[in-house]
């Protein structure tokens, strides 16, 4: 039997032809009839594909309003990308948070997007799986001492800690890596190398004092680093294989892994392991700071805002830059979650309201109206920078204007002005919209003392040093 026989029988050509023909010709070799061989081949024929949903089939709950022209453009782009996304056949509902901003081509879930689906979409939790917040309270410790201690023990920038300076996750977490095929190869070694590191971009260590008690607190923000990124890459490849079979019209970034498959079970399990790794990654840094100060931690909790949650309705709720605000969102959930705004503003401690129009989520921060590069162009124009970019004097002036009175540090030694407060939406507006839409209740605040970020590490990147 040849491929032409299958085509003549009305079948659509595809990768399935090879195993189908092998099965059919095995039947013929064993004395079977052509009819029997054709039946054997048909067993490999893919089922009918799922078409995209029609426009407006799925309601999008919008919890965002524009406060100026920049925000209006941003809001329109966010709605456009969500309208394209919800045409994905297995998506059941979606919501937009007040801090939403586009994060890729039209059809890609925006930051500040929430999507409920029958399946798991790796592209909807992004490569920074389990990007999250953690807070520890240090009674009797002054803020500067804590910031100094954190600065001494943390690690920002690309890559992991060098050999001899590495820390291991718990044995239970390492064992879970070894048992899952998504994590066994590559992610396991990265899970050790990148442990106790915070990355770059908008990740930070923030020290302040609790508004309610005056006690000193440490708040950290980072995700799962290389282990999560490697799981994401593998998940996207598996999801796209299913997409090609089940719904080739679906946007590649919205490909899904069906929940009722072995691949779906293993991926869900891998996500939980990455979540545990990330939680440990936060707290090991907090504990190292406590040890350096010979201090005790009085209280702590954490929450993720780039993750997938499964509710009792059986659906998978994907929060891309969105904080869970529904009861018992995880086995270790408290009734409080953490929403940062920018380094010059208080970190909000909130209690979720499980608002139906937010699908049970609240914002994860202040978000951006424009990209980092666009923001840098604005600053360059404002400060009269030449073709070489902002000068050291320009940067010093920007820092003085935006972070005066704060102890702001950059781990690389070079300030990253694309992460300063002006890069983000108005904190006051985001807070007002949280209240207006009833997404969460602010119950306490961490008043800023100072913070540490990676900074512009590319100015002194390892490859630059090597070339020099």
C-alpha cells in the first residue's frame, strides 16, 4: 500500500501516513486483504480538528480603565489581544486586570490577563513560571541592617551561582525533579545552579517597615529561573504537537496540553515541583539574611502571580501577572497576598475578594503602559541624551528625581533606569482601580526603605569582560 492509495481513499496527507502505511503493509505481509489493510491504516487517521471560536463567543471581563492617552492605547491593545486569544477552542472565560499591558503579538495573553480553560496552556503562564512574591517579618532588626544582609547573600543577574557557592534545594524537591521526565534532563542541574538567585528585569529584594506595626520586612520578587524556563520550552513543544493535531488554526502561543492525557498529568505534576522549588528559592534567601543577622523571622507567606490553578469546576485558571484572590487557591495559601507597585511606593498586603468579574484574581503590580525601550527613548528625549544614550549625569539626575530618600541599589553596580518608578503605571491609579472593581481589600502596607535590583548588568556582562 502506498500513500497514493490513502489519498485516493479520501484521506488528508500528514505525518500519520508513515505509521499508517507500516501497519497496513504489515497486514498485507501476513496475508490480509487490502480492505483489512485499509482499516488498519484508518486507525491512525487524526480526528476532526477544532475550529476557532467565533468573535464574541466568550465574554471578557474588563477591570481596567484608561487614565490618559498612553493608557488608552495600552487598554485598546490589551483588549485586541484578548479578543484574539479567546477564540482558542478550549478557552471558557477571560478577565483583564487593572495593571494589564501587551506582552507579544496579537493573540498572546497580556500581562494582567486571566484565562480559564479546559486544558493547560504553557504559553499562558509564560517562561517565567511561578514568578512570585514572598515576605518575611524581622522584628527588632533595623531596615539598613536587613538590606545590607540581603545584599551580601543574594545573587542577581544572568546565570547561576558559581561552583563552590551553590546551594541545594530540599531532597524532596530534587527527588521530584528526578522522577518527572519534563524535569529530569537539564532542569535538574539548573535547579541546583540557579538556586538562591533572583535573575534580572523587574525582580527585586525590597526592605521596608510594616505600616501596622513598624516591624521590618523583606519582600522578594522572582520566578523559577532556568528550571522553569526549561520546563516551559518542553511544555510548548508538547502543546504544539497537540495543536497541530487538534487545532492547527490556534495561535501557536495558545497551544494546549489536554488535561486527560499522560502528557497533561506529567506537566501538571512538573508545575507543582517548579512551584515548590520557587518557594524554597525565596525562603532560602530570607533565611540566609536572618542567619547573617542572627535574627529570627516572626511571620512569612508568599504567593505566585504567573501560574496555573485548578478550581473545583475542573477548569485551569491561568494567571499571567495576576494574583489569586479566591479561597484555598493552593494547599499552603493564606488569606493574604502581596501586590508590589514600584520601588518608591508601599508594597500592598491584600485580602482577595474572589470577584466573579475578575475570575477570582487581583492585579500583580503596577504594570507598564509602554515597553522598556520606548520608556528609555522618552527619558533620552527628556534629558537631552545624544546618540550614545543617557550619560552618567543624566542617570544620576533621574535617580535623584525618582528615588530620593530611598536606599536603592543595583547588584551589577550600574543603574537600570528602565525599572525606576516612571517606567510603571501610576500606583495611585492602580490602587484606585483595585478598589473600584472590588478585586481585593488592602489590609496593610510595607513602607519602602530601600531595594536591590540586578541593574544594567550588560554594561559589565561576563562576555564584555572576556573581550576586554
